[in-house]
C-alpha cells in the first residue's frame, strides 16, 4: 500500500525551500487547501524554520504565524498537523482543531510537551535530530547511525507511552538531514525496514533536501523534484506509512503509479 502524504505548508520567512512565499493568512490557507485537494492526507503547518542554522522564533510570534492558518484550514475541512516543538503552540493548535503534532525534538524541547500532547488526543510524530537546528550540521558524528537512531526513537516512544500517549497515536521519523551527513542519511534510507521494526508507523521526510544535490549534482531546492520523487518511492518500497513532501500532486501521481504496478 502506498504511504499517505503529509503536505508541507511553511508560513515562515526563512525556510530553506519556500520561506517567504506565503505572505498572507489567506494565501497560506488557499495553498493548504490546494495541497489537500492535490492528495495530501494532512497538511503540516510550520511557523519556525528548522533548516540548518535557522534562528529560533519566540512562541508568541510562532502562534501569530500559524494559528490563523490552522483555524482557516480546519474550517475548510482540511486535516491539519502542527509542526512545532513548543508546548504552547501544540496546545493552541490542537485546541483549534489540529489532529497531529509533528515535533523535531520528539517532545524533548520542554518538560510539559509530552503531557500536552497526551491531553490533546492528537497523533504525534517523534523525530530524531542530533543537536539543534542552529548546530546540527556542524560535524555530525555517529558510531552506528542506524542503531543510534533506532535506540533514540525507541526511547522516545517509551517516554511518550509513559506520558499517556497510546502507541496507536505515535509515528516515528528518522530525521533525514537533521544532524546527519550524506553517509548517515544514506545508511538510514537503506535501512528503513529496520527502523520499521520499532512497532509504530514510519514517516520519511526527504523532500528537496540537500542529499539530493550531494548525490546528483547542484540544484536549487525547487529544482529537486526528481530526487524527491525517487526518495518518496524508495520510502514506499521500504514500508513507510507516511512521506512528508513539498510537491504533493507529483508525489501523489508517482505513488499511485507505483502502487498499481506492485505484484499481488
């Protein structure tokens, strides 16, 4: 079965691929509705860039950016995920109707995050990241990246369950590009089935990331569609339940054809 698609909706001025593109709430809502119509099972709204070296955003500013967009999308019948590490943003967005929390710190940014996520009833994406966005690409190092990422995610899943989040609401993400060099990313991608043994659905977010030009030659983020589709299809073949992408319509088409030609 083809993975479901999470469509990326950044309402930030500085995201690596599309920062500053959506300059108004209405434009962001319109873009999110379009992503859903194009095939996104859920639209992931983010108000703080987590690209390498990104500057932190205060909670009030992040709320100002994301909350009207979440409210507008929910009113339009679009399933919404909130891409945040801040518990106050999690609480406000889920109260406004977001049904998923996508946290690059795996609920590790603040002590109250896990309790807020548990009380929200939302699904939770727990992602692996070495370091923080400001420092994560400064010489990342692992003895065995696959084993270390698997162990980290296993520990965070156990933490989430202990906080009252049922396993049925947990998704794991190996964090492609988050504190990883090319060799680390490739090792994780080659071993996605091993990460699938964690016992929760797996999400892969590799859309437009820098491993694509590192492999195939220089290309600006918006020129990485071919590599992004290849990675989405690889994730599908490896059993991922979700792919997080910018180019929703193209990914939906590729996955539909991929699914149709699978045996049985």
